[in-house]
C-alpha cells in the first residue's frame, strides 16, 4: 500500500512538473507571438519612413547641386534642409523598438528562463 502511494505521489509530482512547464510555455507563446508580429510590422513601417527620408535627402542634394549658380542664401537653405533630414534619418534609424528588439528577448531568456531551467534540472537530479 505504501509502495502504491509512493508511485502515485511520484506520478503526481511528474504531472505537476509537466503542467507547470506547459503553463509557462503557453504564457510565453501568448506573449512572444504577438510581440514578433508587432515587431515585424513596426520594423517594416520604420523602413518605409527611412526610405522616404532617403529619397527626400537625395532630392535635396540634387536641388542643392543644381542651384550652384543661384544665390548663396538658396544654397544655404538646401544645405540646412539636408542636415535636418540627415539628423531625422539618424534619429529614426537609431530608434530602439523596445520591447520588440531581439536583445530584449535575449535578456529575458538569460535572466528568467535560464535560472528556471537550472532549477528544473536540479529537481530532476534530486
């Protein structure tokens, strides 16, 4: 009778570990899937904006080069406009897509899931 109870207890313990692991996996997947979908769309939108800024910058540079025979004031305006567009481009390209950045996911895995994995392995060994 005690042997059957011990077998039942070990079976129950394994079921609890499985259910906890399954529950954690479902929570992580319910977070990860929408995050990756949103990250892809945000990145696509940012790339379109960067492409528009790139075209606008190239147009401004062409206008500046074609206006060499015009007044210095017009050339200065084109130059300042190109500097403004370049600064805007750099700001947008350096924009961190937090929490949709891959480095954030790596930090999540290393800080949360890795200790949980070590604890799980310890429980299996003991």
